[in-house]
């Protein structure tokens, strides 16, 4: 690749100063004349029927402007996940939600909403609403929910199975493959329910103008899909729905779709005033989506030489009360069970099951961490049974560049997983530290080293039936500065900074001369949203293609002005000059002004192509397990990641460090605990939910491996999701190497570790 000016450089985030000086405005910071405050009344029962609602006392409270219930809301069935506008055949969304329903299915299900002149009045009004419930039996365990006679959450859904996935995840002949195997190993793994813990609370502000047009301020990850969803729910043409995205204070999947938007819109419609609905942190924990707990039973066969011959898996996903993302998450998890390692004979079945637990949904990794926790431990155990080194076993079996990607069914354009394994192993001193027998350290504190591999996607075009494209417009002004219009969001990771770097590089202008728009569905072109590690890859491709066309237009006029062929011209650092003669050139502003006075503007738009470049990686964990208490200390993490070209290395490293932080919590401490009698979340706050802070973090080595992928903008791949996938598996494998005991349930708390050690006779007396 030619020497680059802006791509590959640690350019500061474009919004860094705005945030550092407290000037950034988030949704809850916004104020409008006559703004009302909305609050939701939620069910206190995990399963019940609403017999009656009396709102008269609440309506009489001074300062209350409106109280709405099911009778006031559109009778429209949808999914807050926005899948009804994201998926197309052969996939289909499970539509099982209404704004309010007489049948409530979890503690926190909304039954009414209030708009008042201030927040406290709205909260006081909620206490005055009288609801008569008829309690119903509840079910919290997926296998209990699947039994005949279990409480049924949704009419017509037999045994609470919202979806059964099998056909798309089966190929070859597993029965024959197992007959070829010299060793067959099977086991069961359980993952946990986790919260995204984004810094900014959930909030939205809605208002209608005199023409009946809805304006929605929403920190959603997918504004164009929310626009479409709201148009369907409220029976409005899309021209009558405008979604504007303010600054976003973290997302990690919780903002993937709608949360409060339908309720702020309904209250704004009824009152004729702007309405803000903001959730408390307690509501966020119990009333918004979590990661899906998935039980995975895995069976894999292999020959003595290490060749994997067959794989069978059963996944049982706890969707909670509504399906939302569960079918898609289970599908991604199923795919990740066989997408990274070669196996000719595969059968994966997935059951999506309703329970009266809080609703699960999108969280960073989207099924990948659950699959990796099971698969990477399973492969470690299989390698040990075969007498093979765990890294060599992985290198022997993984798909590589040129192999068919089992998700897209097209060749993999670049894969540096072997390099990640080698570099990570060297940094972790794998060859030396893995010589010992598991559990052989003297004394109660035992050390171990483990690894896990990972892959993901650069967008959602890794599976048929899922919409995935971005559109961008590049406008070059008469002074040579540049405006980018894109529907892409920046959820705090610096995606828009990287997009400006891509535009500046392609156009040959200075980075500081590039401006990127805030997302506004009235003015920015379509984009499916900031998720699935797609912002830099998909939007970057669209921006680069559009910038190429704008540059072609610029060079065409510059050729005339410089009296030189366009193909002999170079655009760089805000100037256009003849190759080999930098002195013979023009400033970009001069060329653009000449275009301006000739009645022309340099303008181009483009869609991103339907491509997908999987990022890969290998993570290594060194741990110390105290066999007296079960306490696990993380001594060091090594993360070697295939990221393609790192457009902004510092931002990429930040993404991986943040993923490791979430991976550590997922591994050892984080769990949304639901009381199995009442359905209440018992730890709904940052003080009770044990996520890792900066002070808790161990030493980390981040190694960027940069193959030049031919499909990405300047060779880039997505990096947001895959950094979380392998952490729990690497830690679990390290804990086995330390103790000789497998830990198969997340989180691996001290209590669970000590119990497993006792059961295996490995606890220190």
C-alpha cells in the first residue's frame, strides 16, 4: 500500500474537546419550551393479566397533563428490535410486542405512562394509578418453560418455543463424521445474563409540529430504522417522521432499536407538547435488554491427527418475555460454532424460549461470546485428549484466506489468525508456561495460562436475509473544505473520526478541513446503524467510493487549469499537483472556487458494496486461582487481533481494551440476578452489579495484526464486537491449566469456582 497521510495515524477524536469541556449535549440535557416529563408505570408481577386500570386520581394531580394506557396507544404489533424492517426472506421477525398489553410477562412490562410538568410530579402520578392484576404462574428456567404444562407466555406458542432453528445450520453427515472420529467429546456450558452498563441513561424527546410531523431526538444506534418503525406504529408516512441523533454516551447494543421512543411519541401526540421520557438506572437494569443466557450442549469428534470430523450442538436461548433479538442472536451464535474451524459435518439446533425473565436483546458480541465460551473450552479439552498443543490444534483446523466463509459462502479475503496465535503466544510466553501438568503447582495458589480464538464480521452481510448497506454523500465546498453526509452514528468509539480520516485520505485534503454531519433522517442518507462492527467498514467504503468520484471531478477541472492529463495529477495535503513536480500545482480551494464561479459543485454519493471481511484474533490469559477461596486473579491479558488496516490505531486499541474490560466482567463477576420467586432484578445498580473499573484492570498487551484486506476502506476491517468474544474462554482455559478443573458456567465467581474445586477434590484443605 502507498504511503498514507491520514489513515493509520492517531488523530484525536473530533468531539474530544467538546466532551472534555462539558459542552456535549446528550438527550437528557436538551430543553424545549413547554417540555413535559414522561414516566412509565411498570408491572410489579412477572406474569399477570391486567383486569382494570383506574387513572382518575393521577389525572387530577396538579401538574399532570396526560395519562395513557392501552386504549390510547396504537393497536400495532411490532418488535422493539426493529427486525421487521431489518430482515428480509428467508428470515422473518418475531412480532410479539405492543406498547401496552393486558397480558404482562415480566417485572417491568409497561402498563401506562404519564406526562407532567416535572419529573417528580410524573413519578407521584404513577403511584396514584390503580391497577387490578390477576397473577399467573411464572417460569424462569428455559428447560422448565419447554415442558408440557408450563405457563404459556404467548398465545399459540407451544411450549414457549418462539423459534426452532436447525436447517440453515446443518451440512454434511454428522452421523458418518462421528464414525470417522477416534475421539468424541461432549459437554454442556451455561452463559449468563449481563447488562451493557453504558454511561448515559436511556432517554428520548418527541414533539409534533403543526403539520403533524413527528420530530424525535433519540440516541439510538439505528435512526433510519427507528424512523421506519415509528412510521409504521403511528401510521405516518416516513416524510412525517424525523429522527435526530444527539451525542451518544455509549451503547454496546442496548440502543439497537427502540426503547422509550414509542412512549415519548405517544405522549407528545396526546399532549401536543414536547415530551422527554428518561429511564432511571434501575429501570435500565430491569426494563431494557440484557445479554442472552444460552445453554450450549456441544459434541465434537476428531481423528488422531487432529482433523475435526463432526460437530453437533444444541443451543437453548433464554429470550426473556419477548423475542426481540433472540432469533438473530441464536443464529449468530450457531454460525460462530462452526464458522472459524473446518468441519465437513455439522448440525446445530437452536431453541429460542420465552421465560418471565427480563427481556434479553443485543449486547456487544451478539451471540459470539456465548458460542466462544463453549467452543474454545471444548477444543482445548479435545486437544488435550489428542495429546496436541492447543495452539497447534487450532492452527491445523481454522479456515484461512481463500477458504469459503461458512456465513457468506464466498471466499475469505484475508485471515491472519495464525499470525495472531503466534504473536500472542510469544507475548504470553506460551511455550514455556504451558509445559506443566494442569493443577501441579505446589501450594494453594495455582497459576495457569489459557488461550481462546475469535472471529466476527464487518457488518451484518455475513448471513443471507439481513439488510446491510450504508449510503454517503461527499460535498466539496468552494473553499476546498468537505462535508460528509452519512447516516452513521458515533456511539462514543470514535467512528466518525475514522470516517473523516478515510475521506481526507481519499480526497487528498487536510483532516481538519473535513466535517461530518450529525445523523438526521431528514438530511442524511440511509444507513442501517452503528452495530455489528460495521461503521468504519461499511460507511468507510461508501465514503471512499463517493470521495473517489468527487476527486475525479476535481482532477478533471484541475487538469484543464494545469494543462496536464488528469491521470498525471496527485491530490495530497490540500493541493493538486503534477506527479514528480509538487511545485506545479494548485490549492484545493483555488480549484473549487473556479468550479463555483463556473456554476459547478463537486458532489458525489455512493452505497457500500455487499462485502464482508471477517476480523480474527487470539487472546491469552494468565491467572492465579486460590484453591482455598476460589478467588481468581488475572495476572496478564494478551490480545492479538487481526484488524485489517488500523485507520486510527489508538482508537482501535481503545476498542480492544474496552472489550477486554467487558470480557473480564462477563467471565468472573457480572450477572443480572433475577429472584426466581418474584421475578425482580435484585442488583439493579452500578453499586450492586459487579462490573470492572479502571482500578481493577490487569496488565494488557494489545497487538495489532494488519493484513491489507482488499474489500475494506484502505484495507480496514471492523473491530468493535470481536474483542469481547474470546476473553471468557481464555480465562476458563487458564483456570483449567492452573487447577485441572473445567469451569463451565458463567460468571465464574469465587463461590462457583470453590464449589467446582471441592466436587473435583481439588480444593485446598
